[in-house]
């Protein structure tokens, strides 16, 4: 059982009033009117109210001591986590030379009357490499590549074999590799590739990278499944490199035929190509909701142990590298090293600690030993020496989880760049840890001692390694496996049910660098023989089809919008579920709960019918209607394509 919290004075307002009246009877027997209308009783109640407030503050002293103990063992609130997003910079026109977008370029949302703009900063330099088309190859499935560049000048060439088969490829060789860039391919195709659905072709665009062929994101395709003249805009992955294919070195892109899904039309004949050109029109780079502060002076050293200095713009967000502090010494600056504590620091070690939430830098203290001597933990900066931070980042928080197409204001103009945007929603922004949350985490951290043994230990250390992870769940990998699986759900911003399903689903997949950071942190703290698996959970798509009857003063469109919003809000892995903390792992979805959610929607008079369908978020395939949809122990609910029908008053 937990240790009991002492109650230093358990008297309340009425107890104080009764004690005062008993003293009046003993000390002033001539005072006989003790009713509330008596002015003296009014004064007694006034003083009792004031003393009651003092007793309440007195009983808060143990809480203060508890927080002070946590401070002594080094528990610090987590700083805010930075939301990140991929920003795409579009050129005003293709260029002959490389366009460079510098690091620390600022891009913001549009300022409104109610909200200040949210600013993101690019983390590294972006090089938008110029390119043109050098080669065109065709490769039949299992065959050798054939160079068809010369044939384009005289005739239409077939893009695939006749008849087409899964695995056929038409490859385009660029004059240079274009990692992270957007490439525009203008092509003239003919309608020979009949039989295929122009809106759903069995095609995939890929680029050659250090890890082999990786898929490209298609921004725009106006070729009608390679059946007419048009253009394709491709976002090339980061690792794109030049390689040799058919004895030609180029930056290769390819369009590959894949197996048709059930019911998906396939090519009856190969499409034919007459001409093609390529150009780089943009580039993508990762940016974070943080601002970089350069060379900030904290103050002058007093030459005494235990000095503390605060930065001008707290909090300081966690970075990939430790913070550095420079102390002036003569004509140069000496760099000091950040440490977690001063326990192992000697008198000459240039060490410091940092509290990122408070934005405070602390130098080593002097501790008095039992024999009366002092031991210095960490060196002391010389008296009068200036102290500065060369570089730190400030910002972060949930406010950075902005919606797609929100970051459109280029605050630092870049030559030849016309527009900028984020094609997907920013994710990973988490507010700083509160004092209450830190007080709960403190005993857990003291118990684990940086060693992962139980499931709670793994979850606690994973959250410390990646504060941008909103939910972490530790589960066994299998009944006979020694592996430990951690399921990570990233923090998301506000999402609308009108957003594209694929974009909403992609936002629920944590970034690879987040998973790698958790994996690296737990690798040194796991039990011997345990294997660490860090991955996203399984998202079970669910589609609700409901029929509602609305009230007389509610329009059908308004009621449908409210009902859909309620369904997407409730069946949500991030902030849905019965308690609003995200859908519980493994909790089944029952029609009765959906009835209750819809019945509480304003304007709903009666819920006529509810049907639940299991859905695949990747393919959109749906199962049969059920009254209860079971979820595995590692699964979360994901809303996919709910449908609501509003009936009239007469039931029609």
C-alpha cells in the first residue's frame, strides 16, 4: 500500500466556528446570542473562513516536499516535442542550374485575426538539382533492357510487351540523380493501351536508390494511364542515386506494371510513346516547428559553484545532439559538455546540466563531506568570464500539428522559388510535461533505474526517448518469443473527416527516425537475450453505416455533418474511445456503443439502424456487416468512410 499522506490539521470551517463559539461561552458568558444574524458571529465566521484557507495551504506542504524530493533525484519535466512536416518548395520555372534552399529557412501559416502564425524551420539545406531526360528503356518482365531513345525520333514505341504482363517496365534515365526533388515528365502517349481504367491503372512509379527500387509519390498524372499526351509529377525519394542500366549511367525512374487487383481492369495492348522530356520543378525537405537561436550570451560568471543561467526564450526543445555551452578564456572560447548529472564529474571537468523545460543551464556544485572538506563536482567558470550558448532551438508543442496545405508563407525569400506547402499534416508535436505528470513519472523512473524489465519499464523509457510519441504500448511478440514489441502512435493535430483517407492513415505511421531513436535507447537497457521490435500498431479500419431521424429544426446536411464528426471523433486511435484518450488496444467495436454516440448528437431524434463493417485502410476493401467487430490485442480502431443517411419525419 502507498505511504499515507499526513494531514497536519484536519479542522474545517464549521469546526473552527464551533471552537470559537465554545470559547465565547467559556470566556464571555454574558454573550448569549449566537445566531448568524449577530455581528459578532459574522466576525467569527469571517476569521474562520480565513483560517480555513491557511490550513488548506498548510496541508499542501507535504506535496511541496514531494516535488522537492523529485527535484533532488533529478526528475525534470519533459520539454515540448517538435512537430515535423515535409515542405515542398516549387520553382517558378525549371532551371538549368541547381537551386539551393538554405537550412533554417522559415515557412509559416497564414496569420488570422484569431491566431498567430505557426512557423516551421527547415533542418538542412535542400538542393533542387536540375536535370533533363537522357535515355528511355523498355524492359519486358524477366527480359533484358532495350534502349529505345533513338526510336522516339522516328516512330511510336510500345511501352510494354505485347501482350502486357505484370513486371513490364518503361524506364527514364535522367542526366543526374535528383534526391528529394519533384520531377516533371512530359510524355506523348497514344490510346493503344486500351482496356485499362484511367483512374485506377495497375501502375507504380519507382526510383533507384541505395536500397534498391523505392516507390515515388505521384503528385499529378494527366496521361490517363499512359493513353494520351500529358504530364506526370513525381516526388523522388531521398536516397535517389545514379546507377548503370543497359550500360548507361543515369538517375533512373521507371513505370512498372503490377498485378491487377480483383476487379481491376488490365491493359489489353501496350501504350505507345512518341516523345518525352524531364525537368526538375521542386524539392522536399523536412522542417520542424522550432526556431534556431544563434550565439546567445547568458551572462558573466561570478566564479562560485552552483551557478545557474537562463536562456532568453525557453523552453529548449530536445535536439539530435547535446547542447553546448561556451565559456570565454582569454582570446578564445572553451566548449563545455552537457551531462545528465554531476555524480561522476571531477573538480576540473568542464561539465554542466540543462533543464530544457525551464531553459536553465547549471554548473557544478560544491558538496561538503562528513569530514568538513568540500568536493567540487564539475569545474567552475572563471570569475567575469562571459558564458554563451552557440546554438539552441525553441518552440514545439501541439500547436505545430497543422493540417495539410497550411504552411504556405515563405518568410525567407529564396531565388527562383515561387510557392511552398506541406503536402501532409505535421505530426509529433506534444506539449511540455506538466508538474502533475512529472510527479507520477518520478517514482517509475526511480524504480526502473534505467533498466527495462517489465512492460511498464519499456513504455516509460520509450516515452523518455521520444516525447513526440503520444502513445506507447509494450506487448509480447508471441507466445514462444523472447522479443518485446513496442507499438508507437504519433501525436497528431486536428483532423477532419473530409480529409483523404490515405493521408489520415499515413499520418498515423510514426517517422522512421522516431522508431530508430526508441530502438537505440532500449537496446542498451533491455534484458540480456531480449529482442526489441519497435513498430506502429495494427490499425483496423471500421466503416459505420447508419440511418438517423432528425428533429424538425435541424437540416439533413447539418445533422449528417455532426453525426460524421461524432463517429470520426469516437472511433479514433489518438483521442477517441470512451475516455477520450485514444481507442483502447484490443477493445471490440460494438453497435450498441455506436447507437449511444449517435443518439447524443444534437438534433438526432432517433437512431433507426447501425451497421458495422470491417475495412482495410490500405485497399478500401470491406467485409460483411456485423454487430460486433473484434480487434486483436495489438490493434486500434481507425475510421474509414462512414456513411450516414438522414430520414425524414415520415420515415422516408
